[in-house]
C-alpha cells in the first residue's frame, strides 16, 4: 500500500511517499481504509525528532487524525463493525500505524463512528484539534454559559472549533484573524465579534468590547508574544489557557496579582484517561447535534504531504489543513 514514510528526522523533505508493507490486524485492532488525514502542528514537531511529547522509532508513518471506512476488525473488537464510517482520534499513535497512509491499524478505543452528515475531510479535522479545544475550554478554563471568551488566531483549524464549542455552550466569543478570508471563517464559525490580532496599542479597544471588564477566558496560541498583553486584557479572576508557545517571554507577575487571574496551560498528551474519554464523548455529542462543524481550509493529496507541512510551519492558509487519500 502507499503511505508517507519517514526514515530520518528533519524537515518536510524527509516525508517520502512510497510503498510500505500492508497492515496486520491484531485481536483488539481495527483496520481502516483512510480517505482523509488531518495535519497538525504536533506532526511537524514530531518530524524533527526533538518533540518532548513524542520521538517515534524510525521508520514511521506520521498522522494522528484521520477518517475512513472500517475494512477489518480483530476477533475481540465489539464497538465497531466492518463497513462503518469512522474517524480516528489517536493519542501519540497508541498502537497506531499512522494516518498518512491508504490504510492504518489502531486500537479499537481510538476509532469512533462518523455521523453520515459529516464528510471524511471533516472527520479528519477532529482528533487533536477538537480534543484540545474541548480540554482548554471545559476542563482547564471551566467555561460557563454567559462568559466572554477571547480566542487569539481563531481562523485556524483548532481556533474555529473552539469558537463553535464556546458558542454552543452559551458564551460570547471574540475571535481574532489577520486576513479577510480568515475573519470571514471566524464569523462563519459563530463568533460574535471578529477583530485584528490584539496588540499593546489596541488593548483599550478590546476592553471596550467587554464594557471595560475584559474577557473571562483567553485561549492563547502564541504565549511568547501575547502573554503580557493577555494579563492586561483578562478580566479579574479570569483564566488564560496556553495552547501554543514558541519561545520565552518576560512578564510582570504583578499584572497577574492585580487581576488574581489564573495562567493555565494544556497539552492533550497530559490528559488523564477519564478526562480524555470525557473529551471524546463531548466532541461526539457536539458533532451529532450539529454544534461542531469542522471548517476545512486547504486540501492536498497525500503525495503532497511535504507541501502541507511547509504551509503549516509558515502559517499559510485558514481553516483545517487536510490530506486527501486516494
């Protein structure tokens, strides 16, 4: 079968589209014929061989998220049947062969039914982004209906799902984006207000949108740039949840003291088993109700995985980046 294989760590050029051995199904495994795979920032970090959460054994096939049709099941599998439309939400590829391939094998616990109204591309956009958004909003920030959520960079695959989840929970959502197309997507996802990325110079303008109080929750994707601004922006007793960071920053802790706010962080890989399962059930519930509708930005064929990684690392495009698998 065809798959992306990595034999040496490095950059996007290390992603080789090639023939690999067919997958083998164990007693508790599920074999899925994949039609789409989601590309995540964590995939690009893993490729370097320096990612703190995962250094896979070479050679390996990347990909944590995907969607397709069940082709075979192990004799002890009971939750899935052959022919089911499914999505895969893999956690560090636990017994998983990777979704950047025509077929994959993974543990039955990672495979979930995909509603008929959800496309394979949308199914592949779930997994890491959806579970991270759910964990940040509801398990870390403990978001309550009526609160105001401020989402930096809301036009990305994760940000758009966070917008939808927060709105479905009854929150007021303010999202930022830099380009007209991205702003349109954030509005389409349900944000009440869409603005340019906040800077030190525009803090007062953002505060005015919340009657001077500030947002109750801030979802932060680039803490090394925005954290000090967040501390000036957050409402008293508010919560800042860090999802992404790319370096160090110097802040004045007195700002946090003045607000008595919480600076929280989340990495999906740290989620305890019960909270991970809670996230899955929450995401599936929103998917079934129609509250969660992943918005696809760019699609590329599996053969162009290196181009997908390059685009993601450069922050090109809005919405979720998905690989289409023939």
